[in-house]
């Protein structure tokens, strides 16, 4: 799991284990994870940042999940997830059933 030095250590980490372990993710927790991986703090999530975020969530294929999430939530087609698109990304992620320890 990648952990950039610029990432706030106080941000909760997610671990996907099985459907019965951990606490179900909620919008605030998932937003926290994505904001944590906006490493340059520009308010936009690039594909590489999404990949690292999904890896921290325990995705088995974070590169694929990042591509699918970008395709789903990037409404304006600019290749980034901006603040206006973050809610759509969070809802997409919540449907995947990630759990927090």
C-alpha cells in the first residue's frame, strides 16, 4: 500500500477484508480517503491518485478500479475528478462495499 509522505497520517485508512468484517464506509470516510490522496492539494484527483486511494481501500485491482471510477464520475471529461464530481465518485465507491477497520 502506497503512503505518500505528504498524506495526513490522521486520515482514516480503509482495509477491505470481507463483507462481514469492519465498519461499512460512509460518505465522510470515503471523502477523507480521496482528499488524503490528493497529494498536491489542487482539488483534483488524477488517475494515479485514484489508483493509490483505491489501493488503500483494499481494491484487488486498483488501476482498473481507478479507470472505471474515472469513467463513471468524470462528468466533464477532463480526465480528473474535481470537487463538483467528488460526490459521484463517493457514491460509486460506496456501492463497491468497502469496509473500514
